[in-house]
């Protein structure tokens, strides 16, 4: 490998201009697939790696973005982050991942680190309301939260799935299946759960039921174990006949908790969960779930961030808006045993 190979040398070996090689590296402009393939083969053969730091200095643009995750092991967050990373990588941006562990102090430290790295933009998957955090004035896209209104923030977009509709669709499906007492497993401090709980209450009231405090099972930690224990602790004498679970871990935990009690699903208790992860499909019975379209969510976030990074708001002007993405319900066996293929329903 020749450590000193230059972009000019790559162009000479490929039989193209330096400008063409530059367009291929930056994924901009016009060039043929064959030329792109030949240039990349030569770059690989010589171990050529574009100097992104030098490029940033020349263009006055940092080609790094920060992605802040509340839980790097979470399937939904991980899948959405992967879509974002791939989308922005195709446009020349690399990603720095920060795992906040749902901890406020860790979140603030991640923001400080990203600021010190002078990233071009931030994707923020979770946010605490701390107006004194000293956020830098960068293009920022939030996922599923309501960012506090801060002075001197020029470019902020909030992308959210329709959480109220998700809670509504799941609860309505349980009621349509004949449930009279629908309990909900929720984390009260979680922004998305608060919204989904609104949908739960709306569906109950539409069906003529008044929400009961006793049927709101507060689960402090997002885990299968916590949800399983919540079912055991809250079941009581007047057990519910339906469970609306506001994430996938709660769905699996609720199923295990119901089976621990010697009950059958869906004959004795019906369950709807959230997020359509593989573990909900692999459970026995497979759990009916609300689908959040991860590909669309990730692409929307990446597209909005790229737009703001490439076309900053004029000085003195601000941009702040929200994008709401629809959700749907995927029918499986935890509400009614299906003799046919699953059906998907939405608004």
C-alpha cells in the first residue's frame, strides 16, 4: 500500500479528471457507474482514504454528525439509527454514536463532547427539559419528544410517530374483540408513553368506559422482568381481560406474567404491544402490535438534518417544526387466533 497516494494519482490511474474523482468521493455531480467502480477499485488497491478533517477545513464544514441514543441495545432505536447512518453516509457524512443510558447527566456530557467535536448536526433520540444545558446552535432533529423552547436555537425539527393514534388503535382493537376491562402498562415519565396513554383513554371513553386508575400499571424500568412483575403485583381480584402494552418489552413481560397466573392468551386475556420487533412475532402466541415505520422514520430524520446542514437558516431567522408519521396495527394471535394471514389496519 502506498501511504502517499494522492487524489491526483487516483485520477491518473483511472484515466479521469481530478474533478471526477472528487465528485465520486463526495457522491455529488454526474459520473457513470463504471467510472465509479473503477475509481473505487483503485482507491481500495492503494488503501486511499479521503481526509475528512482536511475536507472540512477546506469547505468550512465538518462532515461528522452526532447521534444520541437512550439505549444502544434497544431494537427500535438501533434500527432507526442504522437507517440514519446509512442515509447520511451516502451523502459523505460519518456518525458519532453516544449512548446516554437515559441518564440526564450523561446526556449533557454527550452534548458537551459533540460540541467539542464541532459536529455538523445532531440527532437527539431523547431529551430532558433543561433549558440551562447550554446547547450549541446546531441543526438538530429530535425523535419522539417535545423539545424545550430555547433562545438562540435556529434550526430544530421534531419527528414523531403518531403516539396518540397508536395507543388509540391498540386499545380500540382490544375493545372490538370484546374486552371490558383493559389495563395499560406504561412508564409515566416517558414522553411517548404519556401520548400513547392519551390514545388509550380516548378509545375507552369512545366505547363508554371511564379509565380507572387501578388499571394503569406504572412500570418504572423498560424491561421484560419489570413488566412481568407489574402484572403479578397489580392483577388483583378483578383481573383485566385486555392488556395494552406501550412497548415491545412490556408486551413480552405481560405475556409471561399472564401465563404465570395460569391464564391463556387470547382466550382469557388479550394483549396488544408496540414496535413490531422480532420477539413479538416469535412469542407464543405471536403478539398483535402497533407498527412504527422505522425506515420512514430514519429517512425522514436524516433528510431533515441533511437539508438543514446544507442550507442553513438565514441569520436572525429560526426554523422549528414537527413532522408526525402515521402508525398502523398488525394483527397477530394475542387478540384472536387467526386462521388467515395477518391484516394491517390504520387510520
